[in-house]
């Protein structure tokens, strides 16, 4: 069946009584039709029958075109779905491979609250003394010494290792930045000002908690700390 280009639903019934249809009326008259009026009516009826058949063919053509378009869209959707599935499988394989190569990158992050207690970062020497439970001067927790510790912390220069005698007399290799610089001047606890003491004492307590200290103490180096600061100036935890 040939494809119809013009929609028969838009066609208009011609006036078969006009001059331009005289030849069609004449042929009908020659075939025995009684008069021209009846011939015009007969031509109109024949046109209407032909137009109705064309309308049915047009409807079938439209329906067939819709089915073809629907099938084409369905095939396109299936192909797209298959492409998406293949892409997701490739991405999943790549993700698993990335997980294997960079496990630390994909480690779960604990939903912990933001800490409200300020972090105290003293020198490595002070931290080593705290962890060992040895006596550590309050001076290392004053503003001045914490600023100095911060400078050393961000320094990229390697400090190296040195031999150091432990409490039992054994020689042990330790990081150089965990030892005290012999050239540095350390203010004894009893010589700290009240301002320095108030700076250092709570910070040292905080540092002990942060480093899970079991037992630490701060003690004046020598004798009296003065009657105004108590006779022994000893802080025990």
C-alpha cells in the first residue's frame, strides 16, 4: 500500500453542479442517469464513499506509524539501559580497584563531635618526659615556649638520632628533637611569674590528659617557692 501524503480528513466535498464537473455529469447522463441534478448527487455520493475509504486507510497508516515509532523508542530505551548497566559495572570494577589501591583514602570517617578542649602541642622533649612519667618543668607550657615548639614542629629540617642514657643506664637511640637543647635557658618552676604559672599549669594538666598520663607531678627544683606561693610549691596529680 502506497504511503498517503494528504490527510483525507481535511478534504472538502466538491460542488459537482459547477461547470468544472460538467464532463463527469455528461458521462453519467450518457450511461442513463436521468438529469444533471441527479448526476451531481451521484458524483457527490461516490466522492464521499471514496473519501471514507481514504480516511480509514489514513487512520491505519497513522496507527502503523505510531507502532513503528513506539517499537523504535522501546529498542532505543533498551539499548540505553544496557549501556547504563555496562557503564555502572565498569565503574563498580574501577571503584573496587581504587579501593584496593588506596584503602586509606576510603577509610570510614567517624562521626565524632568537634573537640571543644584546645589541643596543647608542647615540644617533643616535654611530651617524652610526660609519657615517661618524669619530672617536667612548667616552663615548657608557657606562651613563649609553646610558640618556640610550634616553630620547631613546622620545621622541615631533619633532626637525626642521638644516643641517650635511660634511667636503667642503658644507651638508647632517641630523636634529637626529643632532647633538651643544652644552650636553651629554662626558667625553674619557682622562678615563674604568677602569669606564667597560670598559663602553664592548666595546659600541662590538659597535656597529661591528652597523652593518657597515669601519674605525673610538677615539683619545684630546689627548696622554697616562697611563702606567698606555698612553702613547697608542689602540684600533685
